[in-house]
C-alpha cells in the first residue's frame, strides 16, 4: 500500500470530486441536454459494499480517522454516480476565475525550454526522477501508512466520508456532491462523524520504520537520531518527513512549538555529545507550514538572513508578458508575520525569541539527502541551505540513467491558498467595499459551487532565487543536486544505511552515479552540473481528456461551458477578472490572518 499526499506539479490541485471521475458519457448523443449516465449494471451494487467494508474497517480499528477499502470497490461505486451535466459544467465556470489566480500562468503559457515536456507527464512532481521514485515503496513514503514493511502492495482507497446508508451512486451524488439546503444538513451523514475522536492514543516511542530517536515530534514528522556504529560516531541525523503535522484536528500553534522544541533539543544534544557532522534527510517531504522551514534554517544558521523574496499580482514589473509586484519580503521581526492570529510568534532569532548562541554545524559538515520528493516548504528550506549557504545535496534513486538528478523535485511555490480560504476573503472585501473591488474590478462568484468537491488550491506567491536577475519563478529553474546515488537493497529496508551512505559521500570515500557530479571519479563536489537535455523524460504518455490537442468530439460532446451553462449565468456578474484601465494605485489590504501560511 503506497499513498502520497503531496501537491500537484503546479501547486494547483484541481477539485477531484467523486462525481467528476469516471462518468459514463453517452457518445451517441448530439444534444448536450440529453447526455445521460450509462448505468453499468455490474457496477451499481458497489456502493453498499463500500458502505459495509467501511463499517467493518472502522469497527476493527475504532481509532482510525478514515476507513480504507479496496480501490476497485471504491472505483466501481464512483462509476455508478450519475452524470449531472448542468452542475458539472457549472463547477467548471465556478473554478475558472479561481484557476486564473495561479501565479505562474504567464510562465506556463510561455515556459522556459526544460518544461512543457516535463509538464506533459501530468504526474505529481516537477521532476521526472522524483516521480520515478514515487512508484516504489520507501521508508519515508510509507510512514504515512504506519506499516512500513508490509510487502504486499495493494491499491487501496481511503473513504473520507461516512458511508452508512449510501446504497447507490445517485445517493452518493445527492449527499456529498450537491450543496445541501441548510435545513437538511443535520440529517445527512457528515465527515466529522467519522473523524471525531476525542482521545488520542499515547505517542509511540519510535517513528514507524525508523530507529530509536534522540528526540521526536509528538506527531512523528520530525526527529533526530545518532548513528550508533563507531564508524559514524561523529554523525547526527535530522529527519523531516514534513513541515506540518498531518494529525486530524491538529493545533498548528502547538505543532509549531513542538517542532521548535524538537529541533533545539536535538541540536543541544548534538553539541553535548560532540557530534560534528549532520545529515538532514528530507525524503518524502511534501511541505507544510512555511514558518517551520524558516525556523529550522535559523536554528542551523543563527546569523543567516533567510532570503524570502516573492512576487504575486498587479505590477508594476513586467516579466514574460505578465505583471508582477516588486519583490516582497517578510518582516521576520513582526509577530504573526506568517499570517497567524493564533500564535503571534516569530522565528527563532527575531523579536523576543533569542537566536541560538552559535552555529551548530559548519556548512561543509552538513549534507542534505532527499529522494527528490521535496515540495513547497521543503523547497524553501532546502533552497536556503543549498542556494544561500552552499550546503551540498544528495538525491537518492531516480531513473536508471547516468545523469544528475534534482534534490528538490517538487513544486517550488512560496505559498498555496485553498479556494475555500480565498472565497471568505473575497466576501469580506466585498462587504467592506460596498461590493466594489479594489481597482474597480468585478468580484468573482463567491456562491457555493454547484458540485461540492474536496476543494482546490492555487499557488499565489512565486519564489525567486536571491541572485536571479531574470526573475524566473524557481519552479521553472533546473537545479541539479551535487550528487545522485541509486538506492541499494539495504537502503530500501534500513533507512540508517541511507544516512551512512550519505555520510560516506559527504565526508568519506563514497561515490555518486557517474555523470551526476562535476568530478571525473564520481566524488561529490561543491558545485553542480548545469541543465542538460539528457535529464528530460523520455516516456510519452497517452493523451487524456483535456490534454493539449485532444479532440473534444472524441468524448461525444460539443458541450462547452457556455452552451450548457447559459441559463445559470444569464445576467450574472462576470466571473472572471478583467483588466480595467485605472489610475488607482494598489493599496495594501489586510488579509485575514487566521492561519499559518502553508506551502
Ligand atoms: C444515448 O443517446 C441517444 C441519442 O439521444 C439515445 O437514443 C440513446 O438511448 C442514449 N443511450 C443511453 C444509454 O442513454
Ligand atoms: C459538434 O459540432 C460540429 C460542428 O457544428 C459538428 O460537425 C459535430 O458533428 C458535432 N459533434 C457532435 C458529437 O455533436
Ligand atoms: C542505537 O542503538 C539502540 C540500542 O540498541 C537502538 O535502540 C537504536 O535504535 C539505535 N539507533 C540507531 C540510529 O541505529
Ligand atoms: C493551541 O496550542 C497553543 C499552544 O500550546 C495553546 O496556547 C492554545 O490554547 C491551543 N488552542 C486550542 C484551541 O486548543
Ligand atoms: C518590523 O517589525 C518590527 C516589530 O513590529 C518593527 O519594529 C520594525 O520597524 C519593522 N520593520 C520594518 C522595516 O517595517
């Protein structure tokens, strides 16, 4: 069983609602209005099976946050959900203005040359080697499951909703996809009913699949280790599987303070035990709270000034045919600068939080190891170490080619925003401004979407390298690791051997894949190789609905958003942002700060 959580290649994960997947289209129909579901008799019986399988799972594991059922069963149930063309197309109309907020649209439209081909793979990560690694089971990737050495890999589906009484696909559509009138919501099954669990089990002493730690986070995602083997007596290992707890109902403030405690306790322990070398393992790290990335950086580099320049909307600068703000920096001394009203705190070393008295490890005594699966906040942290401080990076695994690999293979956006969080901001602004948006722009539709989904999010802050004169968002920049190493069988079964191998490469005789370093003998160097066409993905994926060049008629429909949705949108406020000539200068607006920025 292998589940990955991380955001999509664009940091834009479109709503994947159950009803949108796997619908049966009537390909003989020429009239949009008559497109109907084609019920497949063998599939209609599957929802009750999902219901009973979920109930059985939850009764066997009462503390589980959600039931897990065979993927085939879940797919069959989803396929029995009837098509609802009117609302489905309405959802597309609803999403379009939100999708347009993605801050890299101009670069997606006119990308640097390393990029369309990569995008065409349509997989989770920016980098093909990171994608390649996600196909395999790894200790870091399996922690989210908690059953690290289960050798039977079975496709499973997580049931994120209460399934009692869901006897067919039509009911699934009614209950979970269509917005409920307020009066009926109390009688429908709700997700919180399954997630409610007031007693949390006592924390385990170890992270599943990992050795005994020196110290670990109560939610397991960050931990420090010492290597026992005498050959590595000087080496400490810090593992960050994420930068945010994945526990349901987590308290982000408590989560952050625990993260800070684990890191500082571990660095104190390293000093007391005389550790002089540090391996930082970021394998499988899909990001999290941005503040934690900066916190870890500042604890490792107390006198460093973290570069965090970002750009977003509006102008006055024009790059690549779009408008961007000047570089924006955070005021790290300002309490709550990470958008939190729950924790008016600052990163260690700013405001009233004293810096560590000394830098715990020299730059050359730190090495970062990843499996390429490092996205969002992980890229902020790894980028500060690699780009700003010159810490060397080792990328593990990847495709079987003698070429370099990126250690930071996930999206390098500086912050994502959920549609669900964004819409209340728009509503709040409209209320404050008598319905007039700043700059006289129309407000987007803030109504409940016609089809409910699991939500979506967009990247709204582009990150840039500190020395980048061309102002290309970092996710369009290729950055090879200093070294690539293939996994050995030992590495897969015992994560300690990954750390030992990384230490051997960084400070011993260990070698890298030939062609992945700037040296002739495969030893790691301080500099990295430049982009080379050899690292392009060679696999050609078949076209899927929505691929560039796909003929829409293939799916039997000339149904465009406008043809089906005429009725709903007649007389409504335009739903897209339109550029308006104006002399009004953008003003700073205080956005509600009720959360930590997440990336
Ligand atoms: C598909 O549409 C055609 C033309 O409207 C109709 O004759 C046929 O019955 C439909 N098939 C199904 C399975 O709904
Ligand atoms: C779609 O529209 C085109 C042009 O009007 C027409 O030739 C084609 O037959 C239509 N396709 C379907 C499936 O109705
Ligand atoms: C070190 O040895 C102890 C005692 O045998 C063991 O519990 C722990 O997991 C080991 N740690 C590592 C990192 O190997
Ligand atoms: C969250 O944790 C913080 C820090 O421990 C605490 O002060 C706060 O009361 C907690 N909030 C809730 C809602 O429990
Ligand atoms: C940053 O925030 C601190 C604390 O609020 C404030 O004293 C300082 O003036 C701010 N710096 C800038 C450049 O605004």
